[in-house]
C-alpha cells in the first residue's frame, strides 16, 4: 500500500513539474483546446514573408532570367543539387519542395528575431520572438522530418525496411531503435539553442552600445543562420535518403 501511494505521489509530482513555465505566455482558447498563440503567430509571419517574396520574384518570368529571377533560380538549383546529392538521382524530385521549405524557413525565422521588431507588437502576455527561438517550432520541424523519414522508407522498400533494425545483428535492435529517436532530438535542440544564444549575445551589446558594436555580430548571425539551414536541410535529406537506401 505504501509503495502504491509513493508511486501516485511521484506521478503527481512529475505532472506538476511538466506544468512549469518560464515567464508568461499568450494562449488562445479554441473550444476545449488551449493553443500557444506566440508559437503560431510568428511562423505565419515568416510564411507570409516567404510567400510574398516568391510571388514578387516569379510574377514576370522570362526565358532569359534577370534580376530577382536569377536569385530564385540560383536558390532552387542549389536546393535541387543538395537534395539530389543526399537522396539520389532517381528519387530526389518529390522531396525538393520539403527540403526547400526547410532550407528557406529556418534562416528567415532565425534572422527575423534580429531584423523584425517583434517587441513593438503588443501581446497580452509575454512577447513575440523569432519562431526558431521557441522549442515548439523546432520540435515541429523535427517531427515533420521524422514523418517524412518513416514514410519514405516503407513506401520505397515495403516491409523489408524494418529489417534494418536487426542488421548487422539482432543484438543491436535496441540501439537501432534508439537511433531513430535521437535524430528528431538533435534536429529540435540544435536550432533552438543556437538562436536563443545568438539573440542573447546580440541583445547585450545593443543595450550597452546600440549603434556600432552589434552590427558585426548581426552579420555573423546572418552567416550562422545560413549554415544552420544548410546543416538541417542536409541532415533531413540524408535521413530520407538513408531510409530509402536501407543502409547506415
């Protein structure tokens, strides 16, 4: 009886810990569900920016590209080459939109925290920040990658896909299963932690010397954001290619 009561108390304590929040947050009540509004507002702003830029850049397409069309075609070609390299010549085409979305969404989200004045938008609770500054956004991106990963393998190889978990020996089954759980964890924490650190590093010099000193750091942040986007897009494409090829 004592052991059962101890277990109940432990579960109750864990539940209370799971409800701990840092700072105040803004929520929307939709029916019986409570939605984290800050997590939804800023990604949709970034999506609107990307859609607006793509519409403006592609509204007057020409056979001989000029101006913004050159830039769009260069970025598209880069994404296609990246996807082709990681997934393979035969299977890469259906995955170009997904990898391209990851590659474009992440750097724009990262830099929006430094370039877009989120704090002038008043929120009833808390304040808005870069989408990738919130772990919920990066977890969602990681889960999308995991869904794509687990879809691509069985879709291409059928039930033989699951044979990889017992290769090269069935003894490695737990480790092979654990590996699939560590992939989304890595994709989740890397961008969120990097952007949080970047915003904190830029915020301190801005508060001390707001004119000159922060500019080189913001330029460095622009470079690191592009590197992060390249790394995460490459990892996502590599995971999808690995699941279809069936080898590590």
